[in-house]
C-alpha cells in the first residue's frame, strides 16, 4: 500500500527526540520494512505530493493548531483516500494545577494552560475530519470521547505505542558498556536510579529527589541520574533540594547511549503528571530494568500488574520512596523485558496498522 503519514511539528522528523515524532518515524520505518511505500511528510513545513495515488492517510498527534491536518484530510476526502488520525491526547488539568502550585511558576502555569487549551481545541477540531481514530489505548479513546458532548461516535482501533526492538533495544540488551561516551564519565557507581526526560515541572523530578532522601540515608553511594534537556527555571526551583545530594545531570544523548544507560540502571523512574504511557517506560522495561511510574494515564493498560512494574502516587513522596525501594530490590526482570519486546515491537504494531488500513480502505469504498 501507498501510505501518506503526516505530522505537524517543529522537530527534525528524520532525527526526532520527542515522543510523537519518534513514534511517527518508528511506525513509518516498520511499515516500510514489511513492504509498504511510506511517504512521511512534516505538514508544518511542506505538503504531500498529490500526484501520488495514496491508498490511506495517517495523521499523528492532532493537538495544537492543526490547519495543515484539516486541509490534508479534506483533500484526501476529495480524492477518495481514507484518513486515520492518532490523537495523542490526555486531559491536562492536573499538570496545570501542579505547575501553578510551584513558587514563581504562575506565569509559566498560565502559559501552559493556554497552550493546553489550544491542544484541546486542536483535537476537537481535527478528529471529526478523520474516518478512523487510532488511539494508543482504550483509556485514551474514552478521554477523547468526552470532548464531544453530542455523543458523536467514531470508528476506531487501538494502536499501541511501540519501540524499536531490532535496532535499539537488542543492541543495548547485549552490550550495556557506556564507557565510550565521555559525557558519562561522572557516572560514579554501578548502582543508580535513572530518570530520562526533560527536566521540567511536568516531569516532576523535584518529587523524585525528595523521595530519594531516605534511600540516600540507607546507601549514600546510590546515585540519581537525571538525563535530558533542562528547563532553567525548574532547575533553579529545585536547586536547594539538590545541594549535597548524589545527583548527576546528563545531557540528552543519542538513542544508543540512552538505551545502554537504561540497561545499566538499577531502576528507571518517571513521576510525570502526564504520560501516555511514556516511551522511556516502555524502553526501560524492554531492557529488563524495573520501572517506577506515576499511576496516571494509560500505564496500567500497557503494563498491568507485573514483576518489576511499580506504580505510585506522584504527589505522595513516601509512596514514591517505597516504590523505588521495591524496584531496587528486584534486580533485572527478564519476564518484563520479554513481555514488552514481544507486545510492543514496531514490527508487531506495523502489522496491526496494515490490517487497520485494509479495513479502513475496504469500508471506505
């Protein structure tokens, strides 16, 4: 099939770092690997080649101002091309409230509230243009349905987020040596808790630092590694909590380095107020590393109740500490890695997309 894949983003789509963009590239590569012709277009910076007779169009991440999406969907309808849209949506009320609670963050909270309001209006405007919706979880679809008070019904099929097992996970699983990367020379110990993600209020690393205190009292050598780009105002906000603590800041790194860090880590922790479900959670779990996560969004739908998966309340520091303590006691969890690598590989997801495209095209005709 000839598949038009569209996303509207300021990111470099050939080497993305953000979740939706990485998913878009992962889906596209996996579809191509099973024989489809994939035409990936950043609709913010260009337009599709309408001389191509596309069989289906898939638009990913319907948030924000999505005029390019709506125009693309309308042109597809004129040409008889079914449109499938992956919303990538979750309500943002909690994260807005939590940011507004932080001292000196009222302006940032208001700006974020305005941004998320645009996010919601973009979803509500775009989705009725689609013939099928592709939520990444049933719980996401339940939230999307609430945006439409008139009870509008949509054809949909759940298409999970995925990971690149062949090119990213397996090489790191078989080789966790990160000594070659000079940026990580400050990694002092083999036993460390890792948090991969932008250091910002939404990701809630301040709560993670606070939750680590009792663990540092028990083991001063236990290191916390925060890996990702930094929000300067947020780092300033938590700076006092960091003084004298065994915390290492690592810059963003290529996927190979990140995966090896995840493989080496004793546990991975992400206390975000908003993740659906967080690619780093999937990647760390695929590498057999225990994961500690906020009990938010669709994480339970992805991971269920499995060894090495610890849920916590992100505003309840003692619950985070206990989850971390349990995760550190797990060691590597082979069964967790096998489950995630099997269930959420891009190859498997591409085959589910293929079936959905065939169904959508057949019903459209």
